[in-house]
């Protein structure tokens, strides 16, 4: 897990812990390439920033509240229990952290 002010490279991306519970992802080469990691890459970068069992979100605000201009993506640490969708899965007996064999194989190659 990263501490505030620490950076770590992951493939073509840099991950920076901007503040407690707030990580920023951007292209490591700063060549203007878009930041388009796959879901599995984002999941791995979330684990590097906050730990494998942490829950994080990316927010898409209303257009009038959008503040942009940087080639970055932001992840925020959240309380897993505060997300109602996941709680429904658990109540039904499903394990939302369980991975299919295909997901596990894919993640192993990151």
C-alpha cells in the first residue's frame, strides 16, 4: 500500500497517493497518451494503492461540476459496507470478492 506522497509505476501508468484515501493514476511517460487501463489493471492499481481487500470508487460528476484538464483518473477509498449493491449480493449468499478461474488467470499475468 502506498503512503501519502508516494508514487509507484505499474506498466505504462504511475499511481500516486495524493491524500489519505485518494489515489491518482496517469501515464508514466507523460506523452499525452490517454489513461485507459483495463478493469483488471485498475483493480490491481487499487490494490497497490489501498490494499487488495480495500474498496475504491471512481466518480463521474454532473457535467456542470466537472473539473478536468489533466490526463488522470482518480480513485477514492470507500467503506465497503456503504455500497448497497454489494450488500445485496452478500445477502443472497454470493461472495462478491470471489473470482472466476478466468479472472484469476488474467490477474496473474498483470
